[in-house]
């Protein structure tokens, strides 16, 4: 039988009350600042379209806000019933990647349809051109 004197809720509260090391905040701030600079540099060089910029700026700002305001992260963690802040970050990161993947799948499907239609139109135009040349 289980002789554990600590129940699950007590263990969860203990996990929530563990203070985060200052290095964690520093790493989060450095990552978010670096990421924001990378996004802005990609836009400046024309490698990232401006329409995608707000998404990535919000992600960088979100990481920065959570790095500066860890109580918000702990509140969100408690609100969703998670045990640790890292669990919350991974959960929302996974949701973000899922939505992003769906967005890109929709865009890719649309582009695939456009390429098929353009190839068909090009084939028809070439066929008309051959017919006109053959009639002369």
C-alpha cells in the first residue's frame, strides 16, 4: 500500500511555490530580445513578409512579459490546473504551433490549387497558340 504522507494537492502546491532561479528570467529576457531583433532584421532584409511580423513580435513580447512578470505565469499555471510553469509554457507553445501549422496548411492548399489552375490555363493557352499557328 501507499505510505506517502504527501497527497497530490500538497505536492502540486509545493511545486507551484518553488521560486524560479534568477537565471531563468535572464534567459527568457535574452531569448525574447534576441528573437525580436531577429524578426526585425528578417523584415528589414526582406526575408520575412510584413504580414507575418505581428505574429512573431507578439510571441517575442509575450516571452518578454512572462520573463519580467513571473506572477502572471504562475497565475495562468494555477488557473489551468498545471503543476509547474514550464508545463504551462509547453502547453501554450504546443497550441501556438498547432494553430500555426494549420494556418500554413491552409495557405499551402490554396497555393497548390492556384498552381494547378495556372498550369491548366498555361496548357490551354499553349494549345490555342499551336492551333492558331497550324491554321496559318
